[in-house]
C-alpha cells in the first residue's frame, strides 16, 4: 500500500472516464454527483450539457457559487486488490460561461476525450475546479 506521487496521481486521474464531484449545499451537507471531465494542468473541467435534467441550473452550480470548496474523486476497484487505487483532487470551483476562450479550450478537450461531445458539444456552462492539492493511494505501486 502506497501513496501516489502527484504526477502519477494526475496521470491516473486524467485517464479516468468518470469522477465524483463533491460540493457543499446551503445547509452545509455534502452534495455528491458522478460527472465526466477533462484535466487541463491543474484545472478540472466538467460541462453542463443537454442530457435529460429537470433544469440546467444544477444544484452543483448553485453550490459552487455559494461555496467554491470542492473535491473530485476518481477511483478504480478490482476484485484483484493489488489493482485498487484512488485519487482525490481538492480545490476551488467556479462557473465558466459559454463564449469565452477558456470555455472553448475546455470544450475542445472534452470533444477529444469523449466522442459524444463531437456529436453534441457542451451547451454550457462549464464547471472549473482549480486543484490546490492532489492525494492518491494505490494498493501496490
């Protein structure tokens, strides 16, 4: 069992297809959702897209605007425990609106990672998490 160095943690994190985003709701409770994402340096981007939802004004957006503290978790579980690992990225979130250079760059990265976004590009806005610290663990190095 070993801690991952930050470069290895970032590598595993970036390669993952899905993560879990934790924000804090107005009552101070954790709000956890799975999401797709891309990593650009130390910034995690995730789109708000047109998949069926009650509203595009998602709770995670409202939470980030009220309290920017956020955590993103990527993990890999396997019945062969030496294959198990996880990476946690903690930082501060913000909302990136469509029509900005930053949004366009993140959208291009999403399209490169997920073929679905080439067919239906992100409709916006985009969540950006500026990662302050990386922590990772693996059963074996």
